[in-house]
C-alpha cells in the first residue's frame, strides 16, 4: 500500500475507533490513532499466527481493532474508560 493509502486507512480507522470508544478527536489525532492501531492490530494478528492483510477492507478492520485496543490501554493508563 502506498503512503497516501496508509494515511487514508489511518484516518478511517481512527475515526471508526473514536466512535466505538465514544471519543471526539481531531482529524490529526484520528490519523495518529489509526496508524498506531495498524501497528497494534498487525502485532495482534502476528501473535495469533494470522497472515498479513493486503486488501483495503482487511487493513481497515485490522487498524480499527488495533486502534480500539490502543485507546482502551490509553484510557486505563489515564484512569478513564470510554465515555458513556
């Protein structure tokens, strides 16, 4: 995937993760959360022994799962969970 493709996946994944977690972040934060989520999600898949993703949809799903896990961990560290 190209650099622009990763930016698009990061923004989409970050936005979906923020909605799942009940947050309201900026576009730049969504990008950062989505890109970190892609690495976290990829690491989770590697630990589970599942191969990498080559398609857009699977890349977004992987990044969203990783971003939700990342936001959950950040919430635990900061002492707050998802907003209700």
